[in-house]
């Protein structure tokens, strides 16, 4: 198909949380269409209901977009960055270019789905092929249901159902080349730098730069390194924060530099290749963590307001303590006088991530020992994590608080001292991040762990009795 001036009508690929060229179903569909491919990214900070990325996430996004742009140029295409409300920007783009097709990979939040459905409807009404693909989850939410056709609310039967479903598709290759189309400059066209995603005054991102190299190339290097070198020890060492035993793939999945299909099949291939019991057990454990990510997104699909509303509404009456900004600030800055909590919060501030075992400990300390509403912690993590995504971040906070899907029981209060003794017995992790620990410079605990645990249990009894 061609435009009035004889040029071929382009196929538009709308990038979102899928900043990669390999195993990108939307990009592959555009490449197969035979039309010139117009690649776009829309920075939408205006549409109702869309949650803007936090500061650490914006830093990552800037660099990942820059890497994606370079990758597309090597294939013969250009990444055009647009700014404005997605529905209006994409609609005008389709009209300006007389596009033949629009392709994207799905999102699962409530506002995102409403926007995507509206764009798909208007595009088709205008005669534009509009197709979405499953590129971010192993199993689409509507395909994994209970026997009654409802969504699962407990992880174990959910994951069992996933494992009984057809095997996730194998990842596809990157296009070898693209017939790239260019968009004449419009009122919505900007550059990545124009988005102002990087911190400047002050530039606090030095720790992030030291810890990470965003982008698809580094993502694949990390996946290979983990699967080949670290997977065997994962099951036994993943809970030890002082040991570099986790995959460090969470921001890669959050921004779609890797697809879960690539990660799934890489781990499965290592398990089947070596037939080693230790590797098999570790691979199974690791794939279960991918399953937990799936469970979080399926929960988001059913509960789009998971970041602000308790899934179990009886927790709306929970008697949270009056918020004292100095107490919250001590938790945020890692100055609570509880060594494992402080180490985790300082690791977060410096690197943009925190060891998963420690995430559970610091979250439990905030909502149970300090009795501070989980939403304050969720928002802090949203702003400081490079892997904060709309499903896992609030889902895990609600899990710790007891108000979410398959939540930890109300009486489960992590004791951060016992956790430190068990998982950081030599203090390697704590000393790395809290060098003043065990010196006169280290503060006294801001709360008594035993007394605050009793207060938490009494508070949770009020919720229990209201059921």
C-alpha cells in the first residue's frame, strides 16, 4: 500500500516497556509486514491514571532508550520520541503518516489497557490494522483461571496451573535489518534528552552508574553470566545478601530489555543440558521466581488499583500509627539503629536495588514494627528502585502488609536481628553498607523490636476480628 505521493505506508511499532529488538513480537510483525517500519516511543505524563516512573526508574529509562535507539539505527531504523497524551499523539501520528498498521506489546494496568483499547478501536475505524501481542508475560492473564473461571488468589495453585499450561513460546530472533521510515518533525517530536529523565542538580546517580549498564546488550550478558556461572548455587545462596548469588535481572525484565521467554528458556536449557541435580533444583527455584512475577501481573490485571487500595478491604480499618516524618525519614535514610534494615535502605539509595530477602525485612519493619501504612513504603520504593514496576512493587508490599493476594499471615513479623544472624552471620552485608555499625557513631534502635511486635499483633487482631 502507498500514500498519495507514491511512498509506501509505514507500519508503526509503539515501544513501551519492551525496550529490545530481540524477541519483540510487535517489532517482528512490523518487519514481516513488508512496510517501512516507523519506531516510536511516547513519553506520556498527561493521561489520567498513568503512574509516572520514579526518579531511579527515569535514570534507567533514559539510558535504555538511548541503547534501543542505537540498536535500531544499526538495523536501518530510527527511534522517534514523542511527548503528550498517548491517545492523541498516536492518533495524530497515524493520520500524519497515513500508516497502514500499528503494532505494540501489551500492558496490563487498568489505565494502560483503557488507553490501548481506545487507540486500537479508533485505529481500526480509520482503516489502520492495529494488533497487540503478548511480549511481557509467559502466560496471558485470561488464559490461567481456576476451575470456576476466576482468577487465582493463591500462588501455589496459580503456578501449578501455569506449569500445566502449554509451554511458553520460544523467543524469536531480532530482525536482521529494517526498512526504516522517518517521521517529519511534528509538534510532539522531542529527543530523549528533552525528557529530562536524568538528575542534574544535584546529580545523585553516581551509585547507579557504578552498579548498572542499562540496555539490551548488557541484559543478555547478565543473563548468560547468571545461567552459566551462578545458577547452580542459586537455590542455596539466594537468601544471603552478602553473596552475589541473585540473577540481577529484575530491571531488565521491568524495562523489557529481556523478555521472560528469553529468561525462561535460558534457564530451562541449562537444566536440560547438564542434568545435574543441583542445577535442576536451582533452575526450578529460579523459574518459580518468574512465576511470582507472573502472579503479580495477573493480580494487577484483576486489581488495577493495587498500588493504593487493599486487595482485602477489611484492612481499610487497620489502625496505622500517626505518621511522624522523622521516623519515616530514619527508615528511608537507613538510620533506624537496626543494622540489617539500615544496610538494605542504604544499598537501595546507592544502587537502585535491594536484595530480595532484605526487601521483605525492611518492609516488615516499616509496616509492623513502625506501624506505618504500607503505601508510604511502596511509594519510596517506587521512587528509588530501578526495577520498580506497576505490578511487583505494590503486590509485594501488600503481601508483606497482609492485605494482598496470598499474603503473609498477619502474625508473621520478620525479626530483623534474627534475619541478620541467619542470613548475614558474619556481617559482610551489614558492614559493607553500615561501616559505623558496632561503633559509638551508630544510633540506638528507634523502636523496641519485642514491644513493637506485640503492638503490631494487637493491631492486626482488630482486622482479624472484623472479618
